[in-house]
């Protein structure tokens, strides 16, 4: 019985040590790690993330038009914009844009989001 308790204690210690050594954060991807493809009939000029960061709601509206989705969670918001080539998500905290992320039509990430932002802005202007 003592040998069994000792074996269980060793097994528990080995398991807990194994859990400690795998401290890396898992990387999840819905696209299988594929890079997105940007193809637009009206691409406009790329808008860099550092230009989007800090925009208030009025500036976002003037640049990208009305969002297709406006999701509010407590103090944060996610605005979704669409062009013929991509989907642009703008993350807003304290009424200022903090980050933007873009995906192609097959939900593969577009890095950087500059081209997508440009196409959304260009297509907003064309339809306005």
C-alpha cells in the first residue's frame, strides 16, 4: 500500500511538473494558418494602423462610413466594415480606435490591415 501511495505521489509530481513546462500560449487559427489574399476592384490607398489608432467615432465614420456591425461589450466596442475584398474590424476603447484587424473573404488574416482599410474607405467614398 505504501508503494502504491509513493507511485501515485511520483505520478502526481511528474504531471504537475509537466504542466509547468508548457507555459507557452496556444495559437488558435480558424484558417489553418493560411495567409489571406487581397483582391479588390477598388483598392484605394492603404491606410496604416498608426493612422487608424486614435481616431474617434466621428473620424471613423468619415473615413469608413457606417459599420456593418457595431458590437458593444462593457467599455469596448468592435466595429466591422466590409469592402469587396475584405472585412475590417476596428476595436474601440474609451471612444478611440485602439487596433484594427483584417480578413479576406475566406476569413484568412490579412497582415497588415492597411490594404483592407484603404479599400473600405475607397468604397465608402464611392457609394456615398
